[in-house]
C-alpha cells in the first residue's frame, strides 16, 4: 500500500482550525541568500496560512556576528507576538550548538530541540514537543493502523532531529528499534528481518525496495532533488508494483507533507503552553 500523507495533514489542520485560535506567528531564523532554504521558507509560509497564521523571517547572513544572532534570538524569545521559533540549519555563521539548544525558549521550541524538551522526552514518556519529522513518521503508522508494539524496527540515521527521536518514539510504543549509521556493518541483514524501516539517511539508494521483506513498512524520510528536477526519497524501487508487496511512503507526498502539519501542531502546543 502507498502511505500518502495528505489525508493525515488535512485531518491535523482541520483539528487546529476547530480550536478557533488567534493568529500565531512563527519566527524563522533563515540563512539569507540560500535558494534551497528560500524554498523551505515559502513552504512554511504556505502552511501557516492554512491556519490563518504567519511567518516572521529573521535573515542570517554571513556577516552577522554570533552575538548579534543570539541577541535577535533573545528578542524573539521575549516578544509576546512570537508564538514559536525555528532555526533553519545550517546557518551561514558558526553557532555553538549547545548555546542554540539552550537559548531558544522551551515554550517556543517548535522543533523540539532544546535541552529541556529533549531531556523531558528522553528521560520519560513525555512527548510534548518532539522534533516534527520523527513524530510525522509515527503519525503515518497510526493513521494506517500499522502495528508497532513488539515489531522489529530499523531506523537508518541517528541525527538528534530525526533518527534519534524516532528511536525513542518507537521505544515508547514498545517496538524493538535498532538504529544504524555509517559504521553499521550488517544493514542488509537487519533490513531483511525488519517489520518497519524508517530511512533518514539523506543518501539516495541506501535501501532498495527488494531488500525489505513482504508486508514490511518503509517510512522514507530522505528528500533529494534529482538532476531532472524531480523529487525522490532515500529508497529506490527496484521491482515492479511494490505497493502490492510492501507499504511505503511516497516522496513527495509522504512524510514531508505530514511534517509540515506537525510543525503547525507543535506551534499550537507552544501557544497553549505560553497561555
Ligand atoms: N521529510 C521531511 O520532512 C524531512 C525533514 C527533515 C529532514 N529530512 C531529510 O531526512 C534526511 C536526514 O536528515 P537529517 O537531518 O537526520 O540528516 P543528517 O544529520 O545528515 O543525518 C543523517 C544520518 O544518516 C546516516 N547516514 C547517512 N548516509 C549513510 C550511509 N550511506 N550509510 C549509513 N548511514 C548513513 C548518518 O550516519 P553517521 O551519524 O554515521 O554520519 C546520520 O546519522 C535528509 O535527506 C533530509 O533532507 C526530511
């Protein structure tokens, strides 16, 4: 089965609209003069409009000092008109990661990256503010009624923003997750046994569909723009009619669509926490 994301994002947005919330503002610290980041910004703006909210852009250029960047971050933290904050990485300036993850207000932490929110998440079952993409992948399983408890899961990638939180979300749901990375030596064996595979490597072709067993589910999180301008995920389909043999999320139209809706959901959580 093809696990499409739009039906889930539509449901999330309808749920937000039902709450009749006032206009919210998402502050985005954005790498200036970066065309790829520019397209992400337009996408965010489009999604915020769906819930009658808006984006406030804080451009970060190469010439900006780190102290000026943190001053602006602090002003967004203290601005009552700013509901949530996102920092689009990589920025064109060097920023201390620890400082970044401690200086964003935990009440405005839409990406769930601050030490407080990550600490709550990793030290308990608290899932108040969890990184959007990892939560979006879980939402897809929930929506399509794909069982997780007791299942063998392979998470490819261990970034603090996708792979690692996904590992914890699976553990919270009583799956048996294995996290793999560049030093993993037995990925093909793990793939052959996995009930669920979540691919967040950013390496096109790290998995080919024939490597996963019949009936398995693949959550493809990677995003690639190919030479012909089309968009594709990390998995390459190397057999015909794979949607009849396995479940997988298409790229585009899969996890990415749900990620944008979860971003809005996290913004609403920030609003409610500040109240
Ligand atoms: N769908 C969405 O909404 C969404 C949102 C965010 C990100 N993404 C996409 O998801 C992908 C991952 O994002 P990220 O921020 O987590 O990336 P990242 O920080 O670069 O982490 C990638 C992880 O994958 C592992 N990896 C990469 N290539 C590998 C290989 N050939 N063999 C084994 N492991 C490999 C790396 O292992 P090491 O730790 O050993 O280096 C690392 O842990 C990217 O394509 C990104 O564009 C999608």
